[in-house]
């Protein structure tokens, strides 16, 4: 059965113990099945507090992050790649410590604007590191998924087909494809074909509107997305993701270009998203009755 989750940044911009609790409580209050916790600094994340709060609220957690220039797996600098691998190893440990099963995001390059294509050596460094990390994650009971993002946030892969080709370079069946409708709406020709191309290699899905605000108020073709997910029998995690500088910290506001706020009420936004996603999934399920 498909699990529907919500990104922690919808409710909190800081993830000390109080921020962790606020995010978990908000996600549960909105009716989601689990929380996707941003692990931008996994070394400072208190997994023991998170595990306790998750257990108190009977809710599960996945983890996500984007690498920085200092931890870029696609760098040609071996020391930078090593730091990235150490960071992701720690992130895997955090997810495993709270009983989670998934770590996803831009974990193959830095989450930033590049000014040249990825080099062959950089791609090779990233693929080899991810193959090792895939093995480590498997031993911890965690699966990795590579989020395909737009040209302004990575130069390694911007479409599902490019992501699948890069997964072939990684060559580890514990490393999967992660699609995000916000990025798909920029780079793909449509919402249907990339999902079908992903098939059983698609492990994780982010649901976000074209302007990152309320679902259904932008230009994303969610109907085609839900039809495609149903067509392939997708039963992995689906996570609502939205950002506002009213909540997100200043550094992420700058890196994601959140220059205007399309929402201020986290509870209302999240409850609406939960209904929207579940209604969309249910609507395509009824096609079998026709």
C-alpha cells in the first residue's frame, strides 16, 4: 500500500529537539503516514530524540538531503568526495537508528547551479561512491534514491532517462530513482512517460506544485502523474514537499530561490495536500471499475 508523507520543512526550519517535535506533530496532525526529515547536517541531528518522538506519535521517518560544494560526490577532488561519502554514511546511520528505510535527495552531486557539464571523472567518482554507499545502506536496512532535479540544481542528471542511465553507471540495485513533480514540470516532456520509464526502478516520489505552493493551483499535470503511478503499480513512498521562507531557514531560502511566499499556514497547506494526494490516487484507482 502506498504511504503518503510530508517533508519536515513544511512545519519547521530548525531541527533541534523542539523543531523535530514540531515537524513530527504537524505532519501527524495533517493526516500523513510518515515524515521526511531533512538531514542537511546529519552529524548534528539527534537521532535518539527523533526516535523517541517518532515512537510517541507512532509515525515513521525517511531522510533526505542535498550535498554541498564541500561534500560533492561528483567532484574531481578526492578529498571532497571522501567528505561526501562520510556525510552520507552518517545520514544512513541516522535513518537506520530511527527505524527508517529510505534516504533520498540530491546525494550524487552538490545541490547548486553549475556552470559546465559534469566531467567524466566527476560522474565516475559519484557513481563509484554511490555503489559503495548502496552496499553500506543495504547492510543497515536502508535504500537509497537519487532525486532527479532541474538544470539549475545539478549538472549530473535532469530527467528520468538521464537518471536511469546514471543508475546503470552506479550498478547497485540498492540505489534507485527518485522523481519530483516540481523538477519534472521544468525538464520533462510530460508527467506520464518518465514514470513509465522508471518502472520498477522508481522508489520514491516528491509531490510539489510548479510554484511550490498549494497543490492544484499551478501548472503540474497531477492527473497524468497519478495515472502513470497506477499504471506501473507504484507502491513506494509519496511525499508532499513545499517551501516558504516563513518556515525554511535562510540558507535553504537562498539556495532554492524562495523569494516570495505562497503560503504562511503550515497546517492548512499540509491538510490540503494530504487530501489532494489521497483523492488523486483514489480517483485513478476507480478507473478499473469503468
